[in-house]
C-alpha cells in the first residue's frame, strides 16, 4: 500500500525514496530530484513532474541513462526483478519453473536486449501492459530497426511513465 500523498510529502527521505522507487524502479537521479521538489498535490502530479524531468533538459545525458537503465530487462532472470516487474512480465511465481517455450522466448529477448543495448547504449524499456513476453519480440525488433537513438530514449522514458502510472493505478493508496 502506498501512503497518501500528504503522508508521503512529510515522510523521511528514506521512506519517500523507497515509495518512489516502487513506481519508477531504483533511479537515484530521478528519485533525488523528486525528493527535492516535494510537496506534490497528488501522485499523478508527481509522475507528471517526473516525466517533465526525464523528457526535459534538467537531467544531463548520463542521468537520463542512469534513469532508463534502472529498469530491468524484459525477459531477465526472475531473481533480479522487483515484485512489480515480476507481475508485469507475466510471471506468477519467482520460483516457478519456466516452460521450454518460455525459456526460448527469454533467450530471444536476451539476444535482442543485447543487440538493442549495443546499438543505442541503454536498456530497452517498453510498457508491457499485460502482454505475453513473446509479443514483445516484434516490438523490440521494430525499435532496433528504427535506428533513431534520440527517439528511442524518448520512447523508453515515455514508457517508463506509462509503467509508473499503471503501477499507481494498481496500487492501493491510503486515504489518510
């Protein structure tokens, strides 16, 4: 459960950062800017502010890379995923054994993730939105073929905000 926005605004820096990191993964350049900018009127305004930071010029190039690279790779080992990413990538259990088909999909995603990172210099981020991992393969292939690093960074950051909004929608917010 997320604390109410009023409660979050008055929490210690540690609690604030822990809460923000459930929405955005652990991205210190973003989380620290959000901490410095509080109070926020709502979680939606917090995410809007985060999006403006990520798509604007306040973060330098390295900070933007740090933010986007905080997200786990699609199809990554379940052991390395946050609880939210685990669910978003369609896993039901951290310990459950993958089928042969799931192993093949994850191997192809690992290969494509590496190709994407080699080409653009940062992780592929996509708003999965409940789609099976196999449906992400043509998406990453298309984005590799687009050959536009700047557009890819914007797309990845935009998808990060869609993920954060989806996580907020699914989270229970205290009514205090």
